[in-house]
């Protein structure tokens, strides 16, 4: 079962026309745009088709117009996802806006999920009967019925035309063909609409990609402003690239030069730093020796004459090589 699929999965390459044909066939609807399903009611009924009895259809509102009403439908859908342990995240705030790209991507996922569960369940499903219990479900069914009946073949009345009427139609066929030719440019309207929709989807995709990379650059800028590193040469080189106004490759070369110069300067200063440390340590040792000598001298001067004589006697008693004359 496909719950989480990557953006490069084949499911996200299914076209808008195929998605609409699949929805209209499975649920007996007459949608002309994917974003018409932004209310969430269609998604709920698709889940009801592949998981019968899991969706409380009496809570689904096919007549949802406001974002608040749409969110209630998505709450029903989220409850079903939780029951089935589906981890797919529903971006409700984007879907209720009715943007074509967001709704297309989520519907592509829905198709992949429904196909992975069982395709045969959709064929045995009665969408009209299940939609009767929904709020606004009957009105949707009534709107769909006239459009479906209008696509049927000729009626019995048209078949009962007399022969002289058919001859009349044959005579006027030439004029009709010429009129049809003159009307051909207007028949390109739906084609142009489809092209416009595809262009809008492309623009939405590019905007999402732009926002993604802009957010990354903004994160890098915030990191460079950290007090601990904001004055380092590496950060200065990064900021030079970030704030460059011209698309020039020399900016990157200059930034690399800044970093290399900083490294060379650090290498030249390192022996000096080591020498200064050694000099400081030697001076410290000298100070310690002087302090020790001062302490010993102070100790000798503080002794009384009698104590000094006793110390000399101790030296003679201990077999010192020193002799007194």
C-alpha cells in the first residue's frame, strides 16, 4: 500500500486529463478542473469507495463553499487516515485555497493510493447512492444527470423525420460545411484553456521551487549573523557571494581569494605565536627562581645568632668536610 511516495514517483507524472477522467468515471461526476475538488468531499468519497464503511458520509458536505466548511471535510478525511494508519500529511491550508498544482498533486497521490488498494472496488461502488446521505449530495447528482443525458445519441423524435426533411438536409449540407469551417477558430477555445492551465501549473511549480531555494539562502544568512562567527573571514566570503548584485563568476574567485589569504596569514603568524609562548614561559620560570632565592635569604636573616651557631655545630657533627681553623 502506497502511503508515502516520493515526488519523483510515476504517480506524480499522471496528467490532469487522466485524473479528471478517473474521478468522473469512478464517482459519476462532471468535474472540468482538478481544483473543483478542493472542498475535500471528493477525497472522502474516494476513500469510501476503496474502504467501504470507514467514512461517515453523513458528515461530508458536497456543498461546502467557505474554507471553514471545507476544513470540516478534511477533518473527516484525516480521521479516516488515522483509523487506517495512513501517514500521508494533508496540507489543508493549501488545498482549500483552490490552487491547481496543490490539488493536482494530492489527487495524484489519491489515485495512486486507490489503485494500490483495489481497483475493482471502484467498479462495484455505487457513488450516487452513497452521495444521497451527504449534505448537498442530491444537488450534485441533479447537476450531473442533465450533462450525462445530453451526451446520449439521437432521440426517437429525431429518428422519425420524413424523407423529404432528409432531402432538405442533404441540399443544405454544403452550406453547413462552409459554416462549420468558419467556426473552426472558435473551437480552439477549450484547447487554449487547457494550455493556459498547463502554463499555470508550470508557473506554480517554478514558484514553489523558487521559494524553496530562497528559504535555504535565508537560513544561511541567519547562520552567518551568529555573533560567534559573524566576524570570521569565511563568513565574510559567504556574504560576499550572497549579496553580489551581478551574475559574475569573479565574485566566487574573490571570495576564494579572501579565504586563502586568511589561511596564509594564519600560517605565518603561528611560529611567532609559538616563540612568544616559549619566551613567556621562560620569563615565568625566572621569576619563580628569584622569588625562591628571596625567600631563602629572608629565612637566614630572620635566624638569631644562637640558632646560626647550632646549625654550624650540626654541620660538624654530621661529618661535614668543612673544617674550622
